[in-house]
C-alpha cells in the first residue's frame, strides 16, 4: 500500500509541474488530462479523474473521483479509489525551481492490496513506473524541478487485502491515518524520485504490519478446513 501512495504523489507532482506553464484558463482540464495520460502511461493501467478544481489565485484545489486500476493479471477491480483529494499549492513558487506544495490530503481512499502469483499489484505498478521513467537526467541547460511537500495526509482509509487463491474476494484490514511533514525540505527541495524514497522510509513502519499474507492464508485455510468438516458431517 505504501507504494500506491507514492504512485499517487508522483502523479500529483506531474500534474503540478505541467500546471506551471498554464496558470490561466484551461488549468483544470489540463491537469485532469495530464493525470489521465501520464498516469495511465506510467502505470500501464487505467488512471482516471472525474474532475479537477484549482484556484489559481490562492492555490487551493481538489481532485474528484480519482481511480487507479490494477495491472493485467490481478483479479480485484482497482488498486485505489478516492472520491476527493485536497491539494494546496503555494502559487508564488510555481515559476521557481522549487515548487512548494502546502498540502496533499487523500480523503477516505479505498485501497486494495492484492498478492498475485509473483508479486503484489503495487509491486507491479511500481515496476511499470520505473520502466517508464528509466534513468532520466535533465537536458543540458535545463534545471530539474524540485518539490517540497509540507503536509501529506491519508485519512480514514478503507483498506482491503486479497490474494490469488481468493479469486477477487477481499477482507478488510486496518490502515492507520498517515501524516508526514516537510518532505524534501531538509535538502532544499527533492525530485519526485527522491520524494518517493523519502516517503517509503517514513511510511514503511506504519504500513508493513497492516497486511500479513501468511496470516491471511492461514485464516483462509482454517475456514476451508471448518467448511470441509461441516460438509463431511452432512453425509455421516
């Protein structure tokens, strides 16, 4: 699940970066299309957003109806859905080398963590993104955009876990709220990749214990054993 959060932040950063050059007029539609196009290309799955609203005067905005699908081979319908994502950008920094994002708040997301035969759906998404991005370097004379995220929040998440043997069915698992501060600030701004690494280290402790597929398989095995005994009892 931590990797899915990184994917979402990367998409938001791409959208903000594109918005630097379009501060008027069609910004909402441009950001929405950037999320759909770049997100789908990066993840090699369907990325959709119903609507984007950004106030260029104060930097407040929101994404409505965010949907990130699963790569091929997984049985659950999506990796992440969020009806609303709050976004606040420091508009005074949009034209600078370091863009300050005051807040990214993912509200009540529906996250599905599925373990396939070889890897989880989030592992597959992360692998697809890494292949898409590759070892990128700024062009000569071009400065790479950097970011500082002052507040990153995931609140009231509904998390579900699934595995290949469950055939698309899920079980609910607890996922605590996450609140990270000043990502990238210590180094005067971080690239999207550096932010991803920083976030991975910060959220790993909170999310690593959220899902245990070993326990999930054991629980499923116990349930099947009880069901088998009950069926056997019908014929005795």
